[in-house]
C-alpha cells in the first residue's frame, strides 16, 4: 500500500500497468467505500505482450501525467 491518495501520482500506476498487462485485474482502493478498476497509463503500450513506455519524439506532445 502507498500513502499517496491517488494512484496516478505514485509508483502504483507502474505496478498496476505491469499487472494488467499480465492479465490481472487491479482495483485501486480510494476510500473505505470506493475502489476503481485500473486503466492502463495513456502513454503505455503493450506490444507482443511486452509493456513499454515509448519515448516521445519532438513532433509528439509530451504525455500529460496529472
């Protein structure tokens, strides 16, 4: 568990991406009454079963993290 209140602001999103890419179901517990299913980080790619975070090119817009 992480003390960060939201998963996209900490390492949980990277770990959850890895688990989801391996076929696991991941839910982020936000409160005692709420859990949300993990959605793959927008700039993550799964190609041939391999999770990557491709480098952006000069013509690409930088990924929005928050």
